[in-house]
C-alpha cells in the first residue's frame, strides 16, 4: 500500500518516466521505505492494470521509446483513499535511543 501511495504521490506532482521515478527514489535518503527499480516498474504495471495510471510512449531522436506515466482520475481517488488509510493507521513512533538527548545537558562539558 505504502509503495503505491509513494508512486502515486510523485506522479500527481507531474507526469514522469519510470527512469525519472527510479532516480527520485534512489536519491531521496529520507524515504522511510525502500523501493527498487524492478519493483517500481512492477507496481506501475499493476497500477496501469487497475486503471490508476496511464502511459504514453514517447520517442526522442534515435533513443529507445519510453513510457511517460500520468495519474488518472481513478488513480487520484485511490491516492486519497490510500493516504487516509495510511494516516489513520499510523502508530505513534518510539525512539528509545533518543531519551538520552533529553538529559544531554547533564553531562559535563
């Protein structure tokens, strides 16, 4: 669910090629989940089958054709549904190692 939510969220900002999406995923160190390029393409195919995204074949010069993905109206509705489900199930995070930071001032300089 989270991975589809992530892809739909990026694609809602603007249409992208699969390669652009994989570059964003690789170069975003703050992402809380890992999504490999093959899994991203598999999920895009699944979302295309579900009617959540469409693609358009694009050709530039002699380069191989590539798919530009766009979110459909049904995909946008799915995004908001997944977002609501995700946020309603969000547990309160615990960071036991961070407790020490509350008392860091007690250490001698």
